[in-house]
């Protein structure tokens, strides 16, 4: 149990579908993140939310749309994806602090397959 | 780009100490060194972090050289369950966590 829960764990979707990934953190943190991990590649940062406000969009295509309704929940809305978007999508949270030393805590990810 | 350099793979015998090196020669004074590991199909797991002093917790020890240009993560008694990819990350205030390819540690029976 990492304190960060992602659902669903696995998702298969067609290129014309619309789906959403959900992340919930139970750690009382105030920052949340989406990362993408493609096969045999390092983790890539997608979005950062601090106190529910988006502070980073790492040149992510608009077919990925994040939503952060409060500090505990983060969504990633997906539409008209491509097969190359198949990957492990990881959510993380952290506590913003004055020293900036707080580590990230990750969920176990959603394995997405686009057919 | 990641600010660290790690060997792509290492082996360790079960029960022995695993010493994983990381080079971060361009580290700044306010940047911390973090270690994570990722077991197949799971999210990265936080292990330990430090600024300049050596740190120890229930999982591992972190040894940072005096000039802070390199560090070593030590798993004192490696088990088969420690087989994973280990990531060394340097991060300062306001910066994001940038993951490199890490070191694939194989603990052998």
C-alpha cells in the first residue's frame, strides 16, 4: 500500500474511445503528478499540479487532458489516442515544503493499451 | 535530461551487500540526492534521500562523498525481492524529478 491509488490497473481502449484514469492520494500531500513510462524508456513527466493548479505541462498532446478537482484527486482524460500512447501511466504525489526535499510517492500505475 | 550517471546493470549474490553507485558531478549546493527502485509492473518506490550527510533507514544506507559529486546506495543484505531497477535522481527546490534509465540490479541465488 503506497498511499496513492490508481484505477483502473489495466485499460484497453480503441483509438476512438474516451476514457479516464483516476488517481487518489491518502497522504495529505498538496502536489500531484502524471508520468508516462513507455516500454524500455525512462519515466517522462507529463503534468504537475501544485495546490490544484497546473504548474507544468511537458509538451503533452491535447488528446491527454488532466483534471485536479482537489489536492487528493487527479484525473487524466483520454480521447482519440494513438497506438504509440500505449504505456504505463503513473500518478505521484508529494508535499511541497520550504526546503524542497519532500520525495515523490507513486501509485502502481495504469497499464494502457490502445488498439 | 537526467543529471546523474549510473551503470546500466549489476549483479549481487543473495545475502551480500549490494552497492549501487551514482555519479552526479554537476550537483548544486541545494540539490538533494534521491533513490527509488521499480520492480516490474509496479510504480517506483521511494528508498532514501540526502543532502550531504550519510543517511540510513530500514531499507538502505546512502553514502554521499564529501564533494557530493557521487553517492552509493547500499542494501546491506540483498534478497531476491531486491531485484529491480534502481534510480538515482538529483533534484533541487522547484525542480522536477527527472528519471534516467537507472541500474538494473539482479540478485542471484
